[in-house]
């Protein structure tokens, strides 16, 4: 058959398949195979049975092949078969093979025409076969039957695509001769996946069932509907022959006789038939394996290299060795400590690019979230003035006071200081939650030892909770210290004299000025579609205004919005938008932006929204507050119209603002320091110094280091895969690839396949050498034009290679200059569609 130096290649691939199947995986390698594709009842199974020479495949009407059958044909001195799922059991009776295929199919798919992509692996040893590996796939069907799903056609196509889409798979496209070849489902699928025709071999079946006076000679000569690798015709047994138990050897002899005796095929007899198809497939598969072997070896080596280090660790691994367990425990705890510190302090390796975590998130809590919560606790202006007026009146009692009472200032300040407790406690809760999340992330590397991971998380989390209570005690003590003594001699406190000369707004402007608080991109959402819809602008926030520009060069200003009487409110995320939003509005019901009562702004993340809200708070734009109705006082009682009282209220209001600014500044500075000292640094020290001792005292060391079942399976799988890869490379190393091969035929015009895919049944233009040819199933028998000297055929172009079979000479053919003498078709004959 040629390629004698490569005879072991197909058994090599079979050994590789067995090596990988034995470990329950394919090692992600596409092993070269031949997939048999065709419509339902196209004769695929009959072709495979002719290869083996035995009846062993299920037969019947409708869909019979309902699972892929991986058929390995191996040349041997004895004849027997075995299944991969029944390894070790030899089948010498091929009727039992058919029954086993039916039983195994029904076991997975059920007995009522269901399908499954799970393959059945069958190996056949016989002296009558050449080494081949084929995959028999379910026939393409259109209409569901039985309990098949309505999308059965799509399911079968997807299953076929799963096999033939691999570049290492040859496609055997089987089409009956008594159908229109241009509409062949098998050729259409092959064309979709192999547009250059480098992997497709055409097989024409049922040549003996064509209408009298018609033949498929032009197709078999690769003239009418050309394929790069050409076509091979076969004649299978009829249903009557099968029912009558006609011997396959007799059927092959009858097939040979048919080709030798048929006037249209006798000149092709030596390149037609099942034995020739078997030789061609053997040669093509061998060449295909040879071509893919270098890349195949490279892929094996890369996978082996990736597993070498891990396999070396596992090879000398003894799970019950006490010294190994002690060493592993020390390493795990040390690694946990290093990972925790890196996540808190930050490091250059394994940087999370998706979200903030660890120390970065805690930093955001300290400097954005906590100041935001502090400012949120400030009450609005009207409520503050009402409380101050009530405090002044209640202090004077029945008398009318002449001076501003300092006791009113102290009462209001203490009330404001008490409100700070809530955001401080919330800040600690947020930090604790992030520390616990960090512990869980660091313990992911302990997954191999579930008991160790559980104990580590429990011990560290318990310590964090213990430090949480101490931190809260300390923070509440800081608040109590502030309440204990109101220091009106503080250098930053304005005092009574200055307070009487300032208003709240003037104080803001003098202290802030035009200082830029924040810059960044925001999207304005409430722009009408007529004006272009939502647009992104560059925003600049100062203590007095919010401006936006066309871009970050800040040359073209679009708008400037003063911050007077502005507040912020939450906006629910739109169903159609992925952005997070907030809105700015005027408390006096005035338009904020052009004709809009509010300005709706959007950011990509919720963190950006929170950051902008915190920046707006620094500029004096407070969040919207719920309206609280007065319990006992009507609106007329909120403020006295007495000018003297108004001056006192204004003075105390300025004093409170000044003193609370001092307190807030102090708390904002001390909170991160207290949390770092009492919690974060303490937890790091605990993990470094005490975690190992706590683990030892928690229970039995051996039980701590018990592996998870997943880790045991992983270790065994790595060792099996590593062994299989080494074995595969050793197998490949024994093969010599210096051999003669048949070159790939040149490309052909396959535009007819596109015409067939478009639904047209129009035949392509005939060859110049055969002006009156018809498609298969439409041409009367007779003699035709001569064969071109270098046509592509089932074995490729003719060459002088000793291993390339030669097409026999045809002395009965007319010379090129003599026109064809083929008789015209009978006028009474109805041409089949």
C-alpha cells in the first residue's frame, strides 16, 4: 500500500488514544481520525461493515446510529473485537458486538430514538482489514421522531461539527448516487468546515440503484462536481441481500464485477470499490498523521513541561509522613502571614485589577467613606437654628437675657459631638468586614487542607472580633474625652468676638476660596435625545461652583453652576444603563441646568459615585434629608422675629461651626491611627507570632493536615497524565517519519457547493471536455469525452511515485479531437429530480 516506513503510525495513534482514555481524558490533543458524515440511510454503516467484512452494526429504519462510534481497525492474525467500556472481554461473535452496541446506546440515550455525543469505542482485530481509525456519526435528519427533541437536526449537526471541526480530522462525505449531489448535506457540512477541500474525501454509494440509462461517471471522474481529493464509488449490499445473510466477501466480489462490467465505470474499476477505498483511507490517514506529528509532539512536550514540576513534587509525596505534615504546616502558616501582609500593605505581585481589596479598600474607608459619613451627620441649617433658639430661650427662662449665653453653645456642641459616635462605629465595622474578607482570600491557598483552612479562619476571625470590641471602646473613649471638656481656648477656635462679625456663608468663602476640590469625567444623563442624548464632560468642583468642560484641557467651558442652595439626592440605576447615578437639585425649586430642575450625573462604578458625593460634601453640598415634622411646635414658633435673638443665634451658629470643625478634624485624624494600632497592626502581629501556637493547641496536628478528596484526586490525575504524556512521547520517538507520501491534489473549482448551499438545484456549468454532461442521477449511460491528462482523483494527481496507484489506460476512449459519440437520452425517459 506504500508508506511502509509508516505502517505503525495508525497503531501509534490507537495506542495514544488508549493511553489517554485510560486516564479518563484526552489531554486536549486532537488525534488524527476519519469522521464518516452523511444523510440518514446514505450507506455509512454498510461502508464500515464492508471494511470489516462482518455484520456488526445495528440496522433498521429511521435513525439507527444515535451515538458516535469510534471504530479502530487493526490488522491482526486473528479476528475478534473489544469495547473500551468492556475492556478485557473479547467478542468473537459479531452478532454479540451489534447487541452490545445497541445495549450501550440505549443505556445512555434511551430506547426511543434519543441521541448523545458520548462516543462508543470499538476495536476490531482482523486479518482482512488495514489499519484505520474511523468515527461513525449519526445521519443527518430533518424531522424528529419518537421522543426526539424538535431541534434534533441542529443537535446532530452540532455533534458532527464537534468532530469534523478539528483540523486533524479527515472528512469522509458519503452521498447516495440516486440523489442530487449538489444538495448533499454531507458535502455542505464538509465545505463549511473545510473550504479548501484539504480534508474531504467524497464517497458515492448506491451506484447500482440509479435509474436505467443514467450514471455518475462525470462525478467519479471529478469533472462535474469536483473535490480536491476526488470521489470513490462503492456498491453496498441491498436490504434484500442483508436479510438473506449474503456474505460480505460475495458482496465485494459482486461489487468488483459491477465496476468491471458497467460500461461507464469499467475504465475506473481499479480506482473504485470498498478495497480501494480502504487503501486510500489508510494512506490518507497515514499521511495526515505524518503531517500533524511534529505539532502533535510539540504539544505533548509543552504539556509535559507544564506538569513536570508539580508531578515531581507529588511523586515523592507521602501523605502519612509526620515530618512532611509538620513542614507543610509551617510553610502554610508562613505563606498565609506573607499573603495577609501583602494584601494590607500592598505589593507589586498578584495585583488585583478588577476591584479594590485589602489595604486599598481600607484606605478608601478612612479617607473617603468615613469623612462622608461624618458630614452626613450634620443637621440642616433650619433645624440647627431652631435648636439654638430653643436653647437660648430655655437658658434665660422667664427673664429676657441681655448677653449670648455660652451654655447654649456648650449644649449644642455636645449634642453634635455625640452624633459622631455613629459614623465612627460604622467605620470600624467596615474595616472589620474588609479584614475578614482579606483573611478568606488569603486562606484560599489552604484549600488542599480543609481542616487547616477552617481552623485558621476561625482563629484569626475570632481575634479580629476581639480587637473590634477593644477598638470600639477606645473610639467611644475618644468621643467621651471630647465631651468632657469644651476647649474654647483652642488656637483654631474663632471666639465670641469674631463669631459676631461673621456669617456662615462668609466663613465658608473666606476659608475655602476658589480651591479646586475635585476633577474628573462625568456623564450628564438628562439631555434630551433631540440635543444628542447623554454626553460625557470634564467636571471641575471648587468650594463655590461646579463647572464642566468639553475635555480635560479645560479650554471650552460648557457651563458653571454656583453651589448655593444645592443638595444631592440618590437616583436609582436605570434598567437600560450600566452606569450608577446621582442628582443635584436646588432647594428653592429653581432650575439647576437650563430647563431642568435637577442635574443627573452618572459614573461607571458605585465607588466613583461615593467619591463624588464625598467631594460635594466638602464643598458644602449636602445630601437630601427626609422631612421631619415638629412634635409640638408649629412653623410660627420655630424662630423668634426678635432681632436681638437672631443675632445671638447667628453668633452661636458660627461658634458651633468653628468648634465642630476642630472636633471633626481631630476625629478624622485619630480614627485611622486608632484602628491601625488597635486592630490592623495587632492582627498582623498575631498572625506572625501566635497563629501557629494557636493551631497546635486547637487539636490534633495530623487531622489538621488531612488532605481534601479533591487534592487527592488532583495528585493522582497529575501523575497519571504525566505518565501518559511520557509514554506518548516515547511511542512517538520510536517512529521513523522518513517516508514517501502522496502530495495533496491541486485546488479545484468548488463554487458549485455555494450554489447548492443557496438552495438552488441548478447544476454547474459543464466541463469544456464534456459539453453535454449531467449531474449524477440525470445522465444516460454511454461513452464520453477523454480523460484529461492530469485530473485530480481519489489518489491525487498522477505521478511517478512507486507508491501511487496508476489509473489504468483506457483504449476504448475516443481521442481528444473526436467528439463524443454518446447516444442522446431517450425522449420518453423522465429525468429524475
